[in-house]
């Protein structure tokens, strides 16, 4: 059996209990060495085989899984954050389906949640935005034309931009083309939840400059939106004047 596991954003105690349990029991682990905290490998039992997928192709990853399966042993495929975002798990799952190898998937804390915690922020503030756009700039992986940053920027919603730290001039230009202001607030969160986590506040127009100044070139998220400002409305849920399913309004 193959277990896809979300490792969380960095801090080793941010893996789920289920994920940690699978790590402790597994015979083999294939981890995304570019971003997964190697401290998580300490959870494994003696003799556990360890592979770093950063230096492997998809075929090599599947070959290891096949070999373990043939020997009747388990493999954990450890992906950074939550594997459903930019995890390249679908192509692995499809090949496993072809081979008739069973797998399951344990979710993880995504780095977008880690970044919110680093900022001590709420992405969905009443009166500000009730939506979060998770996206990226096109790099070697193309982004469908209808999903340009400019087209999402139009909505004034909260935006979490992955995989784009090397393209910040383009990020600013696209956001401004979509109607956001060059002076609107922005934040860069580098290595959220790692010991060397860094939070940089700037504006949409100064993203590239701020990243250069702070030496941030990768492993960062760009956060955009009014949630970074002061103003918002109180929630209805905790408003004394509102009756909810669980609580009568205070008269
Ligand atoms: N599945 C992962 C994302 C993988 S894509 C998740 O759910 O978080 C890799 C990108 O994620 C990086 O280029 C960076 O933009 C972002 N990222 C991953 N870990 C991060 C962290 N601890 N802090 C900030 N950004 C991170």
C-alpha cells in the first residue's frame, strides 16, 4: 500500500497525527527533499528505506513503489504542505491505478495556512473579502490563459500566490493591470513555520524590491488583499444581537 501524506509547511510538529503514525510504521519513505523538513525523517523506524524525490523522475518514484509493493511492504510518499496543491500526485495515482497498486491520501497543513499563522491574519474578513484565490504565475508549468493573475486581481479578493518568488516584477504588473493599486498592501512570507521564517510587509508595487532587500528568492508565498489593512466588520456569528442555531441573541 502507498500512503500519500501531507508533511505540513515546515515545522515537524505540524504534520497530522495520522501522518506521523504512518511515518513511524512505514518500511520506505519517498520525500520531496526540496521542501519537506528532514526532521520528519526522524519519526521513521530503524531500517526504513529513505528516498529523496528531488533527484528522481516520476518513473523512478513509481519503480520504488512497485519494488516495495512486490516485497509486501508499505511506502509513504511525503509531500510538502497538502499534496492537493501543486503536489503532482494525480500522475502518480494514475500510474498506480494502472499497476493495480492501492493507495490512500492523508491531508496536510498547506503553506497558505502556515503563512496566515505567520501573519496572525484572517484571510476572509467580513466586509473585506470572503474568498481566497490560490494561484501562481506561469513558469515552466503554464497557467491556462483564463487564469491570468490580472483576471483574478479584478475580484478584490484575498490572493495567495505560490511558486512565483522569482517573478515578482511580473506579479506586480499583472495585479496592477487587474486594477489593484501599486500602494495596496502586500506581504511575503518566507519559509512559514520553519525556524528561519521571515515576514516582509510591503506594497504591490514594491514586491520585487522587498524580496531583493530581504534575500528572498524561493520558498515564499505572496499574500495580497484588504485583509492586510486595518478595517473590517465584526462577524455575525459572535454578534450578541444575533440568534444562531446554538445561541439566543442577548436582549
Ligand atoms: N503542496 C504545497 C505547495 C507545493 S508548491 C503546500 O500545500 O504548501 C511549492 C511552493 O509552495 C513554494 O514555491 C512556495 O511558494 C510555497 N511554499 C511551500 N512551503 C512554504 C513555506 N513553508 N512558506 C512559504 N511558502 C511555502
